[in-house]
C-alpha cells in the first residue's frame, strides 16, 4: 500500500471489506483521497457509506483489507486515528444543555487542548463558523443550521488534517446548506482532506471527486463532469401526459436504456439519441400518451447517477459482477 506521507494522499484504502455474518456491508473498496480534496461518497441508503466511514475513523474494524488515514493504520491503531481526524456524525452529537462556548471547551478538553491554546483555537473556530458573539447561547436554542456549524467547529477545533462528514446537512434548509458548504470548501482550501457522504446530488457537484456506492461497492469514481460525460449525446427530455404512462412506455421503447422522472418531465437515456427522437413519439402515442415535446438535453449529474445505479442493479439481477469504473 502506498504511504500517504510520501504520495500526498491523506487517505489510502485498499480492498477494504466489512462483513456482518453473511452480509457484506462494504465489499473490497479501494480509493485514495489527496490533501485539500473534497471527496464525496454518494449512494442510496444501505449502500455502505456510513460503514465505510466508521472503518476509516477507527470506530469499526475491517473484516479484511487495509487503510491508512493521516499516516495511521486503521487496523493496527484505530484509536490513534481519532486524534488525527475530525468527525461529524449523522446525528447531532453536541450537548443541548450546554452553551456554544461550553460545548467547544468540552470537546477541546477531549482533544487535549487547554489554556491559551484552547482559547486561541476556540476563537478561530467561532470565527470560522460565524458564531462569534454566540458563545453564551444555549445550544438547544440554536436553529439547526447554527447547530451544524457548531458541530463542524467542534470537529475541527484541534486542527486535524482529515475531516469526515457523514450526511452533515440532513434536514437543513437550502441557504444553511449553502453556507455550510462554503465552510467545508474553505477548510479544504487550507489543505484538509474532506470525506463527505450525502444523498444530495447538488452537494456532490461541489466535490472534487465522487465515489458512487451501491450494495457496498464503488461502481463509479470520477469527477462530477466526467460522470456527466458518460451520458453525453444520449440524453433526451420528454414532456408528455399522463406522466406515469409515459414513463412505462419510454422504459420499454426500442433503444432506451433508462427513463426517470425529472420534475414534470422525463429524462430518457438512449443508445442512439437521434434515432430515439424519431421513434420515441410513436412508441409513446401507441401507449395512449400525448407527446408535447421531445428534445436533446445535456445530462445532469443526477441523470448520470440514476443511470449508473440502474446499470449496477441490472448487472446484479442478471448475476453479472458490477464493474468499478
């Protein structure tokens, strides 16, 4: 395995696997994360994202495989990892009956900070999170967006080189989510490696690279633009009524690989978009669907993710191995 202190990678995972009895939650996952990189883990519930993060943070031992995090072996020294990382879990992990300042003091103590060093780091964390002046506010009284920023400030209080964020913006309003991501991008600009799991495709767009997971495996790993390019010249947008009947007819039309709702329209991936544009209206009309518009569109990241997941499920149901791309 490569040494991250030499390669410039903050995280190196090699065939990392975790089984629970006969169930394989994470299956031979291999990837690396560079310093200063925002690395996204994207996938449906049960894809293995949280289990993977728990192994990389030293909270869960792998069944097999290896991982180095900030130069520390996750199998040989899982406890040693915890002092070198920041971790923000799915569930809010701060204390509602403490003030903002008291929460930071508590977590600073856990990280071994005290005295002038703790005071300096608290000042930096409050400023970074936009919470200066809120030190005496009860944490339980804060809006959810403020709580998330406080949780992030607590996770990076000790200035770790690696940061793990497990679905950090669940339930947060769009503006708070945007402000939170600005903080994440600023931390990455300071050289921190950031691993973030998310269900939000628009958040994944902000990542430098994305690992798309399904059934414990990485089925695609690339930059967002490169994932979108997998559907280049193949995507068609259809406006038709009734929508449900249009979806069924489109899915069974010749040359169509996938079809999915996209707002009040359908996005259809075809093997040959030009030919599908000529033949698809007739297929829809034959199913009693009224076609209002059919045109070529540039694929979105959501289109690419849906197509890749459907391909993976199709391969799995056919008994074929899912390829990591």
